[in-house]
C-alpha cells in the first residue's frame, strides 16, 4: 500500500510538471506562435556589418558595400512552379536554376539557403516586386567586402562562402550561403570581424509582401557589427616594397624589433584581393590555383621554406660562443675554403692565408671560419655527437626557427632545424659525424626557414638576445592588443654579451664586405648577404637552378627601428637584388624618403622575367616528358 502511495505521488508530480511547462509555452513564450504562423511571418536574418580594416596610420584598406541575395526553402516550392518565367526574371538559364536548387536541397530541404548571390541594388528592385508570385523564395541583404587597395591579398586575405566543414564546426552561427574569412587577416581574425547576427520578424500578406513589423518589434534580436581592426602594416612602406618586387618572385618581411609589429609583408607574385570578390571570384581563384609554375596563391613570406645560406652563419658563431667551443679571440686561417680529408667547401671571401677573427669573418662571409666553428660545436662531446647537435639545435630554435612562431597570421611553416636524433634516424646511430653535416654551418644542408623566421632572427640580434612574437594587428576597435604572447619578450639561449661582436661584423658588411655597393651614406646599417643554392630533383637526378638572393638587415645600428629579410628567388648573389632592396626599404622607413634614386630606379624597372620564363619552360617540358617532383616550399 505504501509503495502504491509513492507511485501516485510520483505520477501526480510528473503530470504537474508537464502542465506547468505547457502553460509557460502557451502563455509566456511566442517561440511556437512564430512557428505556427511561419506562412504569414517572415524571419529575416540580419547579417552584421563586417569590421573594417585599417593600417597603422589609420588608412582605410577594407570596408563593405551592400548586396542582395535570393534565398530558397526547397520544401516550400509547389509543383506548379513556373521555372521558365522565374529564370527570365532573374536572367539565368534553366540549368543554373536546377544546379542551384539541387545545391540548396543537398544542404537542407527545410532550411533557407542562398539560391542566387551578389544581386545588385538595381537588379534587385525589378525582382522584389514580383517575388511574391514564387513560393519558397525570399531575399536577404548582406554586406560584401570592398578592398580599397589592389595588392597584398596575402595580408588582407578574402572571404568566401562557408563549406560543410565550417557549418559543422559552428552550426550555431553559420548556415549555407554565409561568408567566412578564407585567407589572411580575414581568416585569422574572423570572429573579431564578423560580429553577431540579428533577427527581424515581419508580418506578410497572402501575396508574401511585408505589411509591418511583428509584435511591435519585441521579438527582434539586434545584430552587432564586427569590430574594426588596425594592422601593424605601414601601407606606404608596403606599397614601396611591392614596387621594388617588379618582375621578381620571393618575399620581403619588415618588423619593428622593439615590439614585433610587422611593418611590411610582401609575397610576390602579388595578388589583388578585389579579384576574389563577387562574380569575379570563382574564375580568378580557379585560374590562380591552377598555376603550378608560379604558385601565386602561395604566401612566400610565411609558407615558403628556403635555405637561409650565409645569414645563418651568424647563429653558427653565436652557438659556438654560447657552447664555449670558441671565444671572441678565436681565429682561423682560410686556405681558399674548408678542407678536411675529402671534404671541401670553397670560399670566395678573398681573405686567405692569414688569421681571420669573428668580425672580419662575418663581414667577408668566410666559409672556412664558420665550418671550423661548426665542427667544434658538433665535436663538443666527442663520444656523444648526438648530444652536441641536440644542444646546438635547442640554441637555434630559441631564435624562433623550427616552429610556427605562434603568431596571428593565417599561414605558417615550421621549417627545419635538424637534431642529433634526426640524423640518427637518417643515417643510423654512430654512422655520421661533423663532416657529414658540415653544410649546416653555412645555412645549407637540411636547414630551411621562412622569410618571417629570418626577419625574427634579425630582431633577436638587434635586441641582443630577445624578440617579440611577430604580429599583424595593432588595435581592435582602437584599443591596443593585450595578448601576452605579443607583449612579452622571448629570450634566446645566447648571452647578450656575445651579440656586439656579431653586430660589429654585420656593420662591416657595408664597409669591407659584400654590401659596399649599396651602402647608405647617412644611416648606420647592419646586414648580411646570402646566396642560397637551389635544386630540384628529376627522376632522382639533382638539377641545379639559379641561386636565391638573400639579405638580412637592421637599422639604425645605434637604435634599431626596423629589421628586414629579403629573399629573391633565382636572383643569384645576395648583393645583386636582395641587399639593395633591403637597404632601400630601411632608408624609406627611417627617412620617409629615398635619396639613392639611381639605385631605386634600377630595382624598380628591372627584374628576372627572362630567368623565370626559362625555368618555366624547363618545368613544363619535364612535366610532359618525365615524372618528377618539386617541393614548392623550398
């Protein structure tokens, strides 16, 4: 009897809960009223204004313009729908109608999705007055990106329609037909720029025409516009650097070493972001992505991996000093290069047969000096060279190499800094030695880095042992960024006292070294040239291509304001293209003017088109006649 009593109480309680819930739904909420009257109430999703993008000096780079879109709920289309009349109204073909409708059905038969995007205000005016005749179709208004500039798509990026992966990841926000950042800042700061959607409810008459707001707008949800962002980019410097890349491929990165703010980020070939907007997008995107010769969508500043060549010698010396295998008074005699047994590395420094110290070795880029230092590094622990290489590897990685830098850019590559464990796996334990990997000493071998990593290294040298993570955004809604990853310094594993010797040698590059021909008369610059060997493999045969031209620089020496890395693909010696470009960019930024007009004119009016054309012909020929692979990241 007691158990039956408990059962009756439980049953009554459950019934009471259902009655209270039903009372609440019917009296205090209108959610189901809206669903019940969905044939007479229009739910309009308000897409918020996407945030604008400015440069560091408040120059507007990206804003919005309004467009209209036709949306469809496939389930609501009746059997007697006049397809031909509807297609004539929209100015589309019947095939396009079925293609777009099938796409909408694949997404959902019951939910609205975009049927026809990018309708101009003028065209929409003629469509709107007749749209009531076509059940299942409606319209919405949204903003489309408008880029005020014609370059730097690698920085700004572009937006495109969401895919199923995007919808699945954030189904509470995105639906078919929405737009999302696909590249650049548009992608990495998507959630900051996009804002929050709103909803408006309208009462419609039997013809589908809007009469008035539903329930005096009480059910409406206000949209919230996206946040504006200001980049760290100096647009005047960016444009200037792009002009210097006339008929050249490669990357330029300029950073303020005092805070890690990226001042310029040029990837060439240069793309116009406006070509990825609206009706132009699909054709242009397809054309660019199919270009497997130039890879124009490939961001060479953050994704391309190159041998760093001679600029890496600076880290070879710093690692040697930190590991205690050399000191600031160490000298080596160069006999036209490094020679040990059958191993040879030629040297073209011109300083042969007498002792060379650290500063002169940096200035004239003596291969023998740095090979000798590296040999001592690897043999620090003679019975355990794996330990030696691992110690060297950790020092090099502390400069930001071998990782993604964890910045706010949309793309990135780790690059490669080999460890002792890597070589054990490659060659077998105890089956390799310092001579096996001696090419690492001069920035060749297995080592590869990105231009932004190289510029970050320059920042660490300019700061004598620390750097700030490079970043692209300075303000969000006029408020400085507060992310500790960008505002706290990261310290290398090299003591600050060793950097002065490297910096003195870099300054001598312009006095007695390879930078004499493009030295600035009024700015103290510290730099280092590099010539990176470049190969591709065809049927296991190594084919040599023209070297890459490399240069790093910071200036002024007494108070560093800019750190630069430049890599010009197939440009030859570092002093031919990369060096002059870097020095001109530094002069432009520091003086806000360039006085070496002859050098500027030469760089802006000449390039490497002939070289690239011949390489392209060779690649096309081999694609047709042999099977080969080329790592576009190298």
